[in-house]
């Protein structure tokens, strides 16, 4: 897979992870598609970092893994909760 394939894969996985995270977290999040993709990509980094800390695996073990996608969703949920807490505080 070349660089273009990797970028497209990251965007698609980011969109899916961000969408699922927004569906799981209660409340209304007014985010555009671009923000949802960025949320998923940030969640992928957070999930990948947590997966590396817990299991000692990284991208060298394979770029696309089921555990990586689940980690991306969990990371996106964490990122969305942090984003919600930060924006809620700044709005008050």
C-alpha cells in the first residue's frame, strides 16, 4: 500500500471511528464531517498510544488490525469526552 492508500485508509478509519464515537457518547455534538474525521484520526493516535502502552504493539505489527480499529473507536470516545469538557468550560 502506497502513501496515497495509507492516507485514504486513515481518513476512512477516522470517519468510521469518529462517527461511532459520536453515536456512543450521549448528548448532541455539533460537528461537521471534517471535524468527525479529525476526531477519528486523533482517536486513532490516542488508541494506538494506549494499545502500545498496554499491549506493547505498534504499527510495525501491522497497520490495520481489528484491535487497532477498536482502539481507534475507544480513543475517539476519549477525545470526544475531553473535547466536550473543554468546550463546555469555555462556553460558561
